């Protein structure tokens, strides 16, 4: 049901993923079980979220084959100088033999170049299928692409109609780097947006579903988080309708550079 996107290294990734930032340990286990029951097959965690153990346990207990579930985790900023041991720690906490996608979480000025070389070494070990980055601006990617042996498969960035990131998205896509859109509901701040209620009613959907569908139709890989089984199911029910061109254009015109998470533009 969920479309798959082919990354430039040939691996495929489910276009809708389930994020677990701010899902506390314990709560995260239940949320991932609910997500897998609802049909999600792509989980996005990070060392800094403190819930890799829960994610791994939920995957094992689900009984779903490991090969059917796409798992991403991320190298935290303060671990960038020791990426290989940080990766080993993530693998151990997840209790997995391999990770599908390992990302540099943020482009820390002094350590990101060495961290990318370390990710290339980890990739050569076969314990991660694909490597990528998060929160990189064009200047960070220019630097990386000038030195890299392997090009990142994705750039995971905040993206929703109020932060459309058009320039960065065009930069990445013209270089074969796929966009992963995090905080597609503007970190929950826009699910009650009154201006979008009539649009949601037109499609018989919720505002959250319209926001997720917009991002899917933009071709992004979309990562959404919830710990509520009802909202987890709601966020998955976005493949049975299509936003028309006029409404897509309306959503496209709403950018106001609203950031609810990091702002990497000032990071040299
Ligand atoms: N790489 C990075 O630096 C980075 C940064 C931020 C996020 N991410 C990733 O992207 C994922 C998603 O982003 P996010 O967690 O910031 O925000 P989000 O998915 O935009 O929004 C999550 C918030 O919206 C609420 N929510 C979810 N579905 C809803 C619905 N249908 N109706 C009403 N409220 C709803 C959730 O509350 P409940 O849980 O109570 O439902 C939660 O408070 C993260 O979990 C993480 O995996 C990555």
C-alpha cells in the first residue's frame, strides 16, 4: 500500500515512515508495535532519542521478518569523532544485525567531515545498507560532495507547507539525494490549523492527513510521529485520496520559513 522510493544506491525505502522522537522508553515500544500493526514498515529513531532498545524489541516481538522493516538511526553530535563505536552501540541497543540507513544527525562544523569518512567505512563493513545526512544545507553538502567517496542517499530535513525548503529540495534532488521530510505536521503545531479545515473537509480527511498527503505527493519520504494508536492509524490512512492540483498549489504557497526544530542555516 505504501509506495517505495528507490534511493540512488539502488535500495528501496517505504515512502511513509514512523518517527519516535519524544516517544519515551516504554511508550515507544507500544507505539512501534501499534505502527507495525497498522502497516508501517519504516521506523526512524536516533541514538539521542534514547529509545533504540524499545524499537528493536518491538520489531522482534512483532514477528514481522526483519527484511520487511526499514530501520534508520542517527549518529549524535557529540559522537561524531567516534562514529564507528557509536554505530556499534546503536546496533547493539537495537539488537539488529544490520541497519538500513545511518545518518549524521546534524552538520557539526568541526567533526562532520571525519564523521562522513567513518560512515563510509561503516558502509564498507556491510552493517549498514545506506548512509545519509540530516539538517544539511547546500553549503554543508557542497563540502561533503567535494570530498566524499559515497554520496548521501538522503538529506532528512524539516519540511511542511510552512517550511517548504524549495531551494534545498531542488539542490538535493538535482544531485540524486532524496528528501526525507521530518515534522510534517510542524511538530504537531499545525494539526488544528483553521485555514486548512475546509480543505480537509472537502476530502473527508483530517488536517493531519492532508499535510501528510501533500508531502507524499511532493515526492518526499515522510516521517510522522504519534504515540496514540488512533492517530497512528489516522496518519497511515492517506493512500486512498489525491489532493488536486489547485489545492496542491494553495498548500505550496503557504511557506513562511517556520522552523519548529533545528535551524542549521547559521552553522558554518
Ligand atoms: N533529523 C532530525 O533532526 C529530526 C528532527 C525532528 C524530527 N525528526 C524525525 O521526524 C519524526 C516526526 O517529526 P516530529 O515528531 O517532530 O513531528 P510531527 O510528526 O510533525 O508531529 C508529531 C506531533 O503531532 C502529534 N500528532 C501526530 N499525529 C497527529 C494527528 N493525526 N492529529 C493530531 N496530532 C497528531 C503528536 O502527538 P501524539 O504523539 O500525542 O499523537 C506529536 O505531538 C520524528 O519523530 C523523528 O523521527 C528528525
